[in-house]
C-alpha cells in the first residue's frame, strides 16, 4: 500500500473509532484509498494492532472476502459480471473484447501494470449488461467499440476519480 | 427435605432406550451409552463446530430428511435416533468420498499411518479409494520450517481443529482458515512459513489434528501401534500438566497432552516436544564416578556408597553434624525428597537441608504462612481462570514461565476477564490486558500500599470481612495512609491515575484473583512483597472464595512438593516446625532416633558457610547452584572449599564437575512417584522406561547411604514412602497411591481417606485462624543504578528453555529456537549506546562481567534491562546480587545494577 | 387508503429531489408509521404484522410477524435490529433501488423495530459492491439524526434511544445468510454459525437479534400506517403486499417493478407495462425465480400461474428474492446450470465438507455434461450427490445448490440425456 501514509491509515481507522466491529469498513476504505488495490501484510499487522485483534483474524478476513485483495492489483481493475443473468445477456462480449484489447487472460495484469480484468458475481447491474465496473462506477450497455473507447479513456487518465 | 432433581429426557438411540440430562447433545448421549458416533471436527473443550458433517444421524420425522449433526443437536424427549442405518452410513460414505477426493492418499508413507481418523473411518465405511477424479489442492506445499512439526496441506481435511485450538485455547491465534470454498486452506497469515509466524510451537494443533496434515517430526520414527502410552506428569514447570508418553522399545518417542485438571488437554512447547528427549540422551550419567587425581573414573555402587558413607561419617565425627548439608531436588518426586530429608535429619543428624525453593518461592512459603497460615496457592488454576471478572497479575510472565496457565489466562480474557499486569516489562499478555502498570522492578510493596490507600480512601474495603476474619488492620491502615497515589507513582515511575484505576478495577470486581510469581519473591524484600499480596486480598475480602485468593505460581514441577516434604531447614514434612519441641519428639518417635533440634541453614547460607570452612560436606541431589545461584564466583569458591561433595545428577553439570563422587540419578520417566503442582495437587508420575546403565532409584540410594552411616532405612516402593508421609503429615493423611489413580489427583490438605482434598483454602477460616495484616513500609532494592552501573537489571525466564537447560537443552529443536543468552534493552537506550539488535555486548556488575547479545525493543522500559537465567554463555548469575531477604533468605535476583557497552569486533 | 395497482414501496421514488431529505420524506407520508406506532400497544403491532401476512423479502419467506413475536418474547435487556442489505442473489437489485430512492423508509422500518423491541442499536449490513449506496445511507442516517428520528429521546419520548450503524460487506454471498452476516458484523470471517441456537435467542454478540431484509423493513411503515388487513389485500391471503421484482435476461424491459402479489406471471413477462416479451425475437424458454438458489420454471407451463407465494409454491416455484431471470430458447439448460454451479462453488464459504468439496464436484459433473462426456450412471450419481449436498450442508447456501438443478433436470431431461454417451461400455454406480 505504497501510496498511503501511516497518518492516512490512522485517519481511516479513527473514522471508525478503531472498533473491531468496523473491520470490514476499515479494510474496504483502505483498499479503495490505495492505488495498488490491496492490503499488504504490514498494513494488516498495523490494523490488527490498532484494533486490538490478531493479524490472523485480519488476514482471514482479507483472504475470505472477494473484494479484499492480498496481492498488488493493476492500476485499473475491470470487473465483469459472470453470474447467469449477465452471462447470457452479452457479458461474454466484454471478456472477449478485453482479452483482445489488453492481450492478457482474466486475472492477469497487463505488462504496463495498468489493467486487470476479472469476473465477479452479480453486481446488481444485470439490467445494464453488458457492463464493466471500475471501483464503484458502472459503464453500462457496452458495445465492442465502447469497450475499446473505455480502455483508451482510462489509459489517457480521463477518469481521475477511479 | 427438598429434593433436587436434574431434568432428564428419554429417547431411543439405535433401538436402545436411554435417559440423559436435558440439554445434552445427541453425541454425548450416545457416547454415554456406549454408542460411538464418528467425528472429525468435534473437540469436547470447544463449542461444536458442525463443519465436518461426519456425525450425521437420522432423527425420525425430523426436518429436511431427518439428518442432523449429533455434535450440535440436543437430545429431546421421545426422539428416535438412528446412528448406523443405511441412510446415515451412506451420508458418511459421501462425506468420506469427498474428503478422500481432495486428500493425498499415501498412507503407507504417512507419519500418521495408523493414527488417522480419516483412515480409520474410511476403512470402517469401506471407502478404500475415492470415486471422484476432479480438481485437487496443489501438491508439494509442505511446510517443514517449524523445528518440531511439519504441515502438509494435501492431507488437511479442514476440520478447523488446529485453528480453533490455537485461537480459542492456546490463545495465540496463528492459524487462519484462509480463502474459501474449495480453495479454503489452513495457514499462518499471508501464507508465511511457519517459522516466520508468531507460532510458539506449543504443538497443540499437532495433538488435535485427526490426520497426517500436522505431524510432529518425531512421528516419522514410529508407528502408533508400536508404542505404549504411559500417563504421567510433565517434568517442567509447576503447572503439573498431565501427559501421555509414547514409548517404543524402551525409548520415549513422543508426548501427547492428557486431560489433566491443570491442563485439560493442552501442553506447551516444553511439555509437548522437550519433555522426553533428554531421557535417552547419550550423555546421561550411567554409573557412579569417583574423582581420582582430578579425574572422574567409573566405580561400582558399593565402592561409591561406602566412600560416601565413610567420608560423611568422618566429617560428622570430626566437625559435628552441622558441618554437613544437603540440597534436595525440587524436580524429583515427593518420595525422593521425603527420603532425602529423612536421611539428612537421621543419618547425617542435621537440619541443614534445603531445596531450590530457597531461591524462588521461599518468600511465598514464609510470607503466606505468616499471614494466612499456609504457604501455597490458595485456589486452583481452573478456578482463577474461569469466569473471573479481573485478574491482578504481578511479577509473573505466565505465557513464558507457566505457559499452559498463560493460555488459560488468555482464554479468560477472551471470555471477558479484565487483566491488570504489573510488570516492568511488556510481557506478551500486556497486549490483551486492560491495563499495564509498568512499575519499576523492586517497587511492589509501594505499589500495593498505594492501591490499598486508594481502596481504603474510596471506601472499597470489605469492612465486614476485616472485622470478622482478620487482625492487625489498624496498623496497616495507618501505614498506608502515607502512600498516596502521587507518592507511590513517583516511586514506581508510573502515573497516579493508573494506581487508582487498578485499585478500583480489582476492588470492584466480583471475582478477582491475585496471581504472582518471582517478580514478587526474588527481592531483598520478597517476603514483605508476598505479605503485601495477602494484605491486599484480605482488604477486599477476596480470599477464601472461588475465583479469588492469593496465588503464587510455583516454578519447578515439584518445588511445592519439595517444600511440603520438609526439604527446609525450618520445617519437617508438612511444615511442622523444627523449632517446636513437640514436633521433634513426634519425629524422634516415628523414626526411632534422636534428632538435631537446631534449625538448619538455608542453601543460601550453606554456601557462604562453606567458604568460611564451617560446612565441610555437602550432598547435592539434582541441583546446579553454579548456574542457578547468584554471584557465581562465590558459589565456585564455596564448592572449592568443601572437604567432600557428592552430586547425584542426570548429567555432568557445572556443579557436578566440582564433586568428589558423582552418582547417576534417574529421571521422572524412569520412576514411580508423585509431584505436587503449584495448586497443591498431588499427581502421579509413572515409570515409562527403565533406568539407563547402572542407575538406581534415587530414594533407594539415600536409603543405602543412610544405612551405611548407621541408620538403616529401606522401602519397597514409592507407594510405601507415601504411606509413611501420610502417617506423619496430617495434611497428607488421606493420600495414598490407590487414591491417586483418580485422574484428578488429590489437593492437600487431604486429611482422611474420605477427604476429597481442598481446592480452595481459607474458606470460612484462615489456616492460622485470623488472617494477619502486616504494616509493611517500602524499602528500595539493595543495589540501585548509579553512575558506574547505570542500568537496573532484572531477570526472568523464557518460553523455550527451562532453568539451566539440562533437560530442554537436549532437544535439538529448542536450541534452534533459543540457543544463546541475550539482554533486552530499550531501543532508546540502545540508540544512545550505539547498540543494534543482535550486537554483542558486554554487561558488567560489581560482581562480574559477561558477554551476550543485545535484543533491542520496547519490551523493557528505559534505563532497565532484562536477561534470562538459562544460559551458561553469558550466565546472568555472574552479575546478580547475593543480598537476601532477611526472612526467607531469598536472593535479590530481580534487581541489580549493571553497565553495558558494545563490543566492537 | 391504498388500493391495488398503486405503488406502495416505490411511491416516493423520483418524487424526492434528495431521497435523504427528511422534510420531503415526511411530506410524502414518511415517519407516519413511526408516529403511529408509538401510540400503539406493542402487542397490537405484532397482531397487525400477523394480519398483514408479510413474508420475509430476503428469500426464505419466513412470516415477519412470527419472527418479531419470537424476538419480542426473548428475554434480554439488549436486543439488536439488523437489516440485511447484502443483496447477493444474482439478478436482484431491488434492495439497492430502495436504498437509492427511499433510504429513509428502511430507516423508519428499523426504527419502528427499535421501538417495539426496546433496542438501542440497529445495523445495516450492506454489500461491498454497493459503495455509492453507503454514502446515501450515511447521509440519510445523519439527516434522520438531525431531525431527532434517531438518537436520544426520539420523538421526544424519554428513553426512546436508538441509532443505526452501517457495516460494509466485502464480496461474500454467504454473508446474506443471517448468522454469517452477524459474524461479519462482529468483525469476523463471514461463515455461518451452528444452529440452533436461533438468532432470536443468541444473535449478535450473543444477544437476541432481529434480522430482516431491506424490503421487509420498508414494508413495516406501510403496514403500520395502512393496517395489516389493507396490506394483505394488496397481495393474496397467503402473502400480503406488493413485491419488488427484478426482471432480467431476455426480456425487452429489464428492470425493477413493483407488482401486487397475485399478478399473472404472463403479464409480468409479456405486458408492455412490465417485461414486454422477448428481447431477442426468440421464444422465451425458462424462468429462474428468486436468485440462483431458487427453482426454474418452463415458460410454456406457466401461462395460468399468478405471481404469488401460494401459486408459485403450488408449482414448486418460489418468490425468493424477487429475481425473475428469463431465458430464451437459445440457452441450453446445461450451460445455464453450469454457470449456476460455478456461482455456488465460488461462493461456498468452505466451512462444511459437503458444500466445500461437493459444490466443486457438482460443477465438475456439470462441465462433464456440457462436454457431453458423461457416461451411464452419471445422472444417478448427479442426483444422489445433489441430495446428499442438500441434506448434509450446514447452511442455506449448500442446501439450495440443488434447487435449480433438480428443477432443470425435471423440466428438460432430454438435454441431459444427450449429454450422456450411451455408446460407451463404461458404466458408473452410485456408491453412496
Ligand atoms: C446463502 C444465503 C444468502 C442469503 N442472502 C440474502 C441476501 O442477500 N439478502 C437477504 O435479505 N437475505 C438473504 N438470505 C436470507 C437471510 O438468511 C434471511 O432469511 C433474511 O435476511 C431474513 O429476512 P426476511 O425474513 O426479512 O426475508 C440469504 C440466505 C442464505 C442461506
Ligand atoms: S453450506 Fe457452504 S456456505 Fe454454508 S456453511 Fe457449509 S460450506 Fe459454508
Ligand atoms: S447478474 Fe450480473 S450484475 Fe446481476
């Protein structure tokens, strides 16, 4: 979690009063605040200490919950829905296009470290499939052209909030 | 008469009508009636996990096909249960098939072959292979980095026992159940290697693993069916864990935790992995040795015993009986200790007999006897760690020194107990504690006075208890009136508010025990420190009832017993006083000989007396004072000055090297007898293997010596010795080997054959009648830092080693974890001194100099340093201060002043 | 007075400029339920709920009145109110819609529960993928607090102290299971607990706890306001009220609809007001009801079926979460069920053996069918395996893997039949 300082970590933890009940909130917020998109071991240890629990409990959570990652992610993680409603409503177009454009398989980071795509279960956007979700943002009803446009836009830094 | 009736339910299990208490699970109800239901995840100490699904039984008319997990479902009236019908068996076959489909099937090579529940059940249910040929967990993931055990994920059945035991029973929480679904995997956080994790190698995970996923490294050397199990008591600390030794061909190859009252199926790293290797160690002494021209040469028993008898008899005739002395072994049995002191008092004719409690807990014996009437732990381990509101832990580091008690304290904290730690170091329990009073070493008396000041000032004292059950209150009250939190805080170097908070927490808690250890006793004011504990507990009426009391944790496996057995210059067995002529008369009658009425010298007095040529002959049974006593150079000088020294030992120790005659002793695994643990529980030890070489039963050797010195003595068995103890010691009146077969042992006082023993002392009345308050002014330690020696040094123990390492040091894995001495230095001091973690440093005091490694961190406070006393390289006792508490004559191991300098290579 | 065919749950949707604004919420009937309930006898509240026949909207359709009654009579000084906003069933987004468009309705429902049970603390457990909804909820809570609808002495009633916290999920479908959800709130891994004890006795932090779905809570103010009987009349006698349904798959108008329970299913699929028929031009083939854990129905057999708890149940179908996934005839049942199996294998928490390994073995067998490599006996093995996994699994996840599979098998046996190579001499036997 190279880009977040101890101070920022503390701020996020304090936002939830360092309450172990808020572990997930804290972990999700920390991960979203990072650019590498994961919780490293040092941070897990830090959180454990602040919350007064063991690293093992924190790690178990990180490894269990699909949103939380224990390894460095790409700059942009493109999430595509692989649940049945979407899968049979055009979603394969997205994975096919991404594979073509990015030249990597699912769950692989592109050489430049910019992109990674992977399937997720239903994101509650099934009425907008095919879509790509980046962080909180859904890009709905995509066509093949829109998908390549999105990639170039992301590359060009057109979505600074993501 | 009121009739109390426990509610029961009646149900049918496999056509058998059974009646069991309401609320019992089907699993237990079946077990109680001889019906075994298979389980993989169930552990009786923990709430059912319901994860393996092997224990499925069918309840007629039940929901969802009627299958329920027997481990979690309760028995109800009228239930009709089938544990072995076709449906149930097929379900179990399915579960087994699934497990086998993701399990490495190399039983032939597996260390757990024959000791594996998956294997047993697969055979029982006819599943010799899996019918699935799908995805498996990846191979070649073994982690063999732990020195004692290996982990092979391919053999894990995800029963979760290891993780739950580590988290909820050991309280260490190393093992996560990581990821999920098919990929679920048991592993330390972030999949790090075991030796990189915070694992403390207790091995409890290995003990509960039902398959070969976690196996001890030694397990490769035997198959379980080749071994026999011998139930005995762990030879290390005073917790008194019950263990099963696994014996193959007269060699101990492993140890398993047993369900003893003190350990309830837990062990620590020493008990699990380091309690047996030393027994078969190649360097055991196997034959008597006599020193001839400075060289030890083997001798026959007859030769050696005759020489010993002649020499001691000669010295006795020439210089008087009190020129002789004996140190007894607090690691050996009650029976050995009894016979040893009897030999000293009868054949030798002296009360110069002591044991190593002198240098650890003699202050407890004296301090508690003085104030309460009996010098031992007042409550039981289970009682003070189950369902208590707070624990006041003073000068005790149980997760290192009494690890299984430490685990039980961690469990208590998980269940809501608030822990107050008083310790100059950030011991491991601090991170789970409610508060840490990092009081400077040697200031306990002040601190307790301060807490009592607050309790009295805030009206939290139990005036009713004080009025009815105690005496001496007014003087104590008047004295502590001066000990305001502000004043005390300055002495202890902590915040006044902490004293107030701690006092309130302890006083307001419904149930709160005081637990303490050598941080209280090993001071020049040790006995006073102990009496302060009594003061505090009595002040709030927290003594003589469950979950309370004053509880010293005794150090060695049988140091309680050695004291009980009268290996003390002041006491005959059972603390019957030498100073009391009636006692002398009693023992003269029983033993049919005149006895010396003069109180003897403590071990800490004997050595200086030897240097002064007043003690000429010394018989040391199983002690190593060169390593253990303070100020080593003085000890060496004392031993050198002796005319005749006998050492009876397992190994050639530093002390043994000074002997004129060395006799081979035998270890706990080679003899029958009893140990008394810290909670006064007398428990059996049992012979697992035969003695090495020519070694003989220790008490028989003492009998031979006594007989040759003109006092005939002989016993057929340890049991017979215990019968004599029961006759002579009223508090042991009801103890015999037959009763000790009960797995709970017996807790003294146990006066008659139908006395069940005494878990909690001083109920209703103190052993001494009224509890005695003592007004105790604070006195600083004898040697405090100054310009020349600017650091306050304190000493203690570490988890992996035990005392002089005579036993633990012979287990290879232990030495991998901890093989050299070190000195803990606060990082701020280290910075100033230019010392980095791992650097060699020189440490010196007014008495000596040693070299050791620096361990830099924040465990110890600034201006203080800490060392353990286990290592001969950098033996801290070269530095410690041989000044004594004037009542118990206990040395001030816990405080001396040292200087530190880096060694520039 | 509400009447059929009138929006109830979605009544305020799009009418609130800022859905978190308390004032406009109140102008549109908001907090009328809470104001009314504090005047009522608490036992009467339970009676109204029974009258309403509100069945839990989270999927299990457990009568809300019954659940509240159990908690009401549980003895404890501390009780917790938990809102299940984990919404994990694929094809479901109705809880998200409620949170987005009318969060205060949910908060009002939970506050009513707080009042009835003398609870001090509520929790909304909301799935991690709904992060932008977290902000909305947080804002709504802040606004409610400012207006003293949360906090101390709510509505000026001394001792009516109640507040609500938000806990984020982080991508685990199983956390929708109530006991796993509570573990997750407690800062633990979200694996289900051993039951019994039931959550009404031993729930969050071991205290009696109410867990209801977002939509269930949103219905509470309606019931209090309009009365149980009126609410029931919105639906059928066996299940009152309206239902939010999520239409996805191969229909023209995918999206969220509020329908009266009892509306003809045909209308929902084909009328322009709702689904509008096939989006692909191909005939619709089957419908997956209530999420991945629900059953599948063949479109052609469902002409006369009403969308109600009772009618669906009579056809071995369920309302479940309210998801209605419609597939046209280009989709083979085996392909479809393979994706479903993949979902379960991915979401199994890994605690119990039958689900941890069984879901993987089910998926593998589905893939074998898909490759048409199955051999005689595989079908029997498949069915027996499904039965075992259902009977042996510890929680509703493992227990419901088989639901869609069995209905698929029953509806389209011929598709499975062609997946089996009858030519081969190989033969498999069920050994368990
Ligand atoms: C695996 C699994 C997932 C579930 N997911 C959800 C969910 O996402 N949302 C929900 O409200 N209920 C879910 N449930 C149902 C809940 O366990 C529970 O029945 C419901 O929250 C109770 O609320 P209700 O009675 O208001 O429906 C799930 C159940 C299971 C077994
Ligand atoms: S059925 Fe599946 S999700 Fe439920 S407890 Fe078992 S493994 Fe976990
Ligand atoms: S099924 Fe894909 S978003 Fe819901």
